[in-house]
C-alpha cells in the first residue's frame, strides 16, 4: 500500500468522537461522548464558563440492545447508567439508586423523582424512584416500553406489543401518578397501524408527541381528549425509535417549538411560532441526529454535512444566522472530501434515492454499491470517513436508500415487509445498472458492500446473476428466520415482519465470491451462521476470505478493527480488478 493510501486508511479508521443523547439539564448542556480509541462512552457537560468537561466512568444502556437514556440531569445532580452493571448511579457521589439484576435505560426526571425503563428477560417495567427514598415503584409493565415523562403528577409513556416494532405500531398513554401508582391510564394515540412516539409535556399544559397517522411522522399535541396537528408536512419529523431517548423537537420559549424534518437523506430544522407559522432555520448541516434541546431561546443539536464531521452546536431561533459550535468533530483533509451527488433512480414501482460519491480521477471507475445497515434507517448525508477512504483510492461509492428506508414516509418504510432480500436487492441492482448505463461505473468493476442488514442484502445480491463481481459482508445476518430466534428480544419481531420463507442466504446460489468480516463477540448477529456460510463457500471456491475479528462485537468501532476490515476490503477489490484486467 502506498504512503498516501496508508495515511487515508489511518484517517478513516481513526474516526472522531461520537456524540449522542443531547439534553439540557440543571448542570448545563450534557451528552454522551464516545471515545473511539477506548471504545467507551462518558458523560460530557458543557457550560459557558467551564466549556466541556468529560466524566471518567464509562456509561451506557443496553436496554433493547440499542440503549439510549443513559443519563438524566436533575436538581439532585446527574444520574447515569454505568456500562459495567446496567444500574443507575449518581455521577458525582457514586450512590447506587437501583438494585435489580436487570438492565436499565431511558432515564428521565420529574416531580423530584427519577424514572427509568427496566428490561427483564420477558418484558419491560417502568420504574419510579425517589432519590431520597422509600424503595422504588413499578408503575407500568408491558411487553415493551419507551421512555416516560412526569410533570405535575401527569405521567406519559410509549408502549408496544411483543409481536411488533415501535416504528410499525406503538401507543402513547397517559395517567395520573399518585405515590408510585399510575391511575386512570388512557391511550391517547397509536394503534396497530400507527406509530406514536416521543411524548413530552409542554409548559402550556399540552402533551406533545409524534405520530405517523397521516403516513408521515409529524408533531401533534393533546389535552383533555382533544388532539391537533402542530406542523403538518410531507416529511418524517421523527426518527425510527431504535433508542429510548430520541427527541426530534424542543420547546424554545414564547410558545415556540423547534423540530427537525427529514425528506429523503436531507434533514432540516424548523421553528413553529406561537401563532402556528412554520419557519425554516438555515443551517450548515444536512444531517441532524434525533436529539434537540432548548438552551434559553436557542436550540442545541448534533449536526454534520458532507464536508464536516458531526459536531455539537447552539443554533439561534430568532431568525439571525447564528451557529455556535461548542464541540467540534474532526475535519477530513481538504483533498479527501468527495461531496455526494443525489440521484433518484427508478426501481420497479419505486423511486430510489442514492448518494453517489464520485471517484477522484476517472469518470468511469470501479464503484461500490452500499445498502445501509438499517434496514429501517437511511444513508447518512454527512461526512463518512470510510467513503472518503475508498474515494481516495479510486473508487466511486453509491449509498442506496432502498425500499424500507426511513425519511420517505410510512408506505415506503413498510414496503420491505415480507420482501427483505428481494426488493432491497432489486433496488441495489437497479442502481448498479443505472451507473453502468450512464458510464459512471466500469464493467466488471461493480461491487456491493454492506454491514449488518446491509451485509445480508449484499450476500443476497450475489445469489443470482447480476452486475456485482464481489460481495463484502460485515457483521452480516445470514438467515432472517433463524435470526428471529437468536437476535435480541427487541429485534426478533423485526426479523419476522421483514423475512419470507425464501429469505435464507444459500451458498448453493452464489454466482460471485464473497468476503466475510465478522467479530466473534457479535451478540446482534452471532458469528455461527457466517462461519457455516464461509465453509460452504470455500468448498465451492467462492470464498474470497473470512476475516474473523477476535474480541470485536457487531460494530467495528475500535480503530484497529476498522482499519483491519478496510485493508481487507480494499485488497479484495484490487484482487478482483486485477483478475478482470489480466489478459
């Protein structure tokens, strides 16, 4: 590898700190910050006088496998979920608040009490704890629960049944809270064909929440049995609730509400004025994480764009052009940034959106088609170090928002139900063919690469004749129906809803080789299925390689593991291209 390529790999594999779970608290602006070098997350607290101060104790929730809500700031201090035991502790004094053997997450505070979601082996519990005693109270139990909010004796929470997922079917409930008991519980939104999430009590007494009852996640408010839309639009104003603490809106004073809106891969910020007028806020960001927090009349957010990494910023909402960055991410070298072109390509009866990152030198170059790792997610319209690494090495990269992706409304999101491994593959093949037809890709130089669910799509894509010369599958799912039994409890219904009787990746169907990359500590997609697939492909002469990463989980987040994977992937592409070019 050349010195330039090695330097690019080092930059791509280093990655910057990751910011999540942003919230305004009595202690200041707080978030969870993950250090890629150590692989651990800590509490970050920012104030104008002290700047950013990082905690030292690793924190993190693994409720529902994806966690969220690992801290809450209250008048009694900040409480955190420690990574080591999943229990709730005071961040400063080290006092332990919970004593259950089960894991906790979704922390919130209200009326001087702490609320959290506790996940048992079979169901969830909403637990309320008084930091001063007496013992905790379990106020709600359900198959699955989202974070709860409590204000003035008014309790609200999200729940969903065991055979579904919250982005398909979830409900918002309210009750009176009296001495550890939820009384007169009432469902106010959601149902079998509606996803209702993110309830929050507002200063004006309304309960705000997100619902996709119109086909798009939009903001609503409820009081005394009456529900009304706040800002109707053909955009998804909420993220698919993979984690417990997503909040895509904030109350910014004067009766105003700030909220995000996603159309395709693009996120925007809007302010709903007290009179109901909806006004866009100009930002340098194209991607906004699902955490908004109000700091006086400003909005704190985590944003990024194709030429800047994610950063924590304060944004003015009074119409002035004010963005104050308070925690900057790493910036790529100026020569390393390829700004993507947004393409929309017909595939079957759908229009598929693609972020195409053109190669540096050649108009017709080898191209990597990448289905995102959702499947209920989307391609991130922001700086991606891995994309830039491959672009620097002469490849184009096409990130595909296949059917099933978020940001396109409920119908598009649900289109993949029972069609996983079929429609997503059809969409990726349509993108590849378009790139060939328009001279943007080199014949014999089209590859498909994905992680997790995207890895499954990549493997299925080479189970029939087509344009791809190699599949690269990282942390891949191999058999969705088996995965419905081995996946974390939260995700098992997802696998059942998406898969079909013919969903398994069968080595006998492969028409092109595959490179398999997997961590042996993966608890989301256990390595056993991939190991068996590797053996079967090797016997057919279609295993390009099986890179097994010891001590690595589902996400190749450690720099060394990611660098190893990137080296292997680049070497695989070059080997295939070398064979194509050979006389």
